């Protein structure tokens, strides 16, 4: 799956994971988690997820809305330390409706 950018920023992920913004020790790890979460969402939805607009040649693509971005933040938290209590079933439920929109 191909995407145009990450769904959330490093700052978003730090806020979600309750990491001080000035701390940079885990930045590389968090960026990997952000990319992994984006890929997981695309794989689960079986469609490309874009930040701003869907290219004309991608008839199955979708623009990320707040719900999809929240799913990405939750996944990053799960990957980082699972402190929010969310699990993959919650993420699936959160974005299930996007699997067949516009198909």
C-alpha cells in the first residue's frame, strides 16, 4: 500500500503516549510505530489511506478523517506501552465502517 504522508505527527504520538515533547530518546522508535500503525490501518481496511487527497488513479483510496487518525494514535500507544488499555479489537471496531465506503 502506498501513502502520501504519516497520519499523525511525532508530536501527536508523544502527547498520546504521555511523553514530554522535549524528550527525544524515543523519537526514532515512535516514528517507526507511526509508520507501522499507518500500514496496519491500510492493511486492515484493504485500501490506501491518504492525509489530504486521494490520487485520481486510486479508486479505492480514502482520506483519513479524525477517527482514522485517532485509530493511528491508539495503535502507536499500544505499540509503545499499552497504557491506554486499548487493544486491536477496539481499533478494528473503530475503523470497521471504512472498509467498504465508496467501494
